C-alpha cells in the first residue's frame, strides 16, 4: 500500500474531454502515488474508458492536464507509453499468431533487449499462468487464457504503471483469486489502476477507490472509509409473530431512527429493517425496546454495508443516460 510520502506517478488536474457537446469527462482531479492499487469505478458511460484513454495517450484532453511518471500525456506521449502497461477490456490480440510469437513481437515493440526477451516472457508468463499455452495459436485459446496473454503483454516490459480494464473478465473463480492476488502483489512495487464492475473484487484488491458519475468525480477514498461515511447503519430485528403496526410505531420513536420497513419473514415471525442516521449503533436500544414491550426477540443483527450499496447511491442518477453516453464514449 502506498504511504503518504510515496512519489506521485499519476496526476490528473481538472481533466475535461468533450465529444462534440457531450462532456464525457467533466473537470476531474486525482493523484495516484507509487505502490497504490486504485479502483476506478463508474457506471457505463460515466467516463472511465475516456479517462483511461487519455492516460494511455489514445485521446488528447480537451482541457486540464494529466501527467504520468512526470510526463505530460499531450506533450510527451512516447515517454508516457514507455512507462505504462495497458490491458483494455476487449484485449486486441493477433489470433493467427502463436502465443510465444506474439509475445516476442511485443517485447520487440517495447524495445526489450534481445538477450532478455525470452527470460522476461518466461518470468511474467509463470506469474500469469500461460507457460503451457505458449505453443498454441491465440485464436484457439479460451477467453480466460486470452485475457492472461493480454495481461502478460501489459507487463512484459516491466512498466512502472499498470492500467487494467476488467482484468478478470472471462476467468474462472480460481483464476480470479490468483489474478486478484497478483494485482495486490504488483501494488507493492508498481502503481495500478483497476477498472472493474465486480465491486467485491475492488474491496478485496484496492487500497483506494475513485468513483465517477456522469463525467464528474463523486467519491475518493479507502473502500472501508467510503462505506462508513456514505452508508447509514441498518439493523434487522426478528420477533415472534406480533401486530406489525404497534411494533413499527414503537421502533420509529427511538432516537436516531431514520426509517423502519417490514421484511419478508417466515410464518409466525415478524421482521423489520431499522435504518439510522450517521453511525448510530442502536442494538442496545432495540434490545431494550423488545424487553420493555415483551416482544419475544429471536434475532437482532447489524447489517453489513457494502461498496456496491455506496456505488449505487452515488451513481443512480447516472444510469438512465448511460447507454447513449457509453456508445459515444466507446465509439471515440
């Protein structure tokens, strides 16, 4: 994990990108220090792909600036490209080439010294688990192995920065666990930007999260901190069957209660979800209410918040316009 005094490898300042009159990215700013694994999240069409294309020098910004390893993406694109490894969501591979042939070609393009190429391919290939398919055509591989080949080409020149768009797409559960651990390990020495729709993956992998919605930055922080700050506490109370009206009325009178809703429950039981403001822990008060009103209490639990709930709340307004914006973003 990055420390506060770690050097910055990515700096984005007031970045804006227009497609005609559409603001795909709207005045966003964030920094990424060395040794950090950053989860870069947003709904389809929110501007994620556009931002990554700017950082990888596929697109020029309309306004603002972005620096990678101290080099401006607009004025020094070749220096930027030398220092990044990029895995796009739809990995562009030459399907008629053998895996080893393709990786040889990539190391040549990346100007890896000839004497080091095979050793580099072997070292990275063992990490990504492709050694047994080096002699096969890329077009004959499963999607999971093609994804691994794409990850290998992104790493084979030993870049300072990795930008990974949906890196576990198409992998089986065991492979996903392996790639997650690989990304965490890489974050000890490299800067990683990870874009994914699998939010539990972000919580398991990333030390920090940036969320954008409708082209704007709406959240920036550690996953656990975002959950604690953005999500109200919720509790579930399960009772033996009682009249729901009086129980709800009593629960709603407790200090700090924002809302009370009845949950589906088994026959002869009554369940409610109680939502509170801020970080109030009302388990003691809920227990005391059950005792005072002689409600037979079967269960009292504090529901765990999730990054997915935070994400939905912060980006829900963006989802209506997402399909059209996403089409414009990917067509660019």
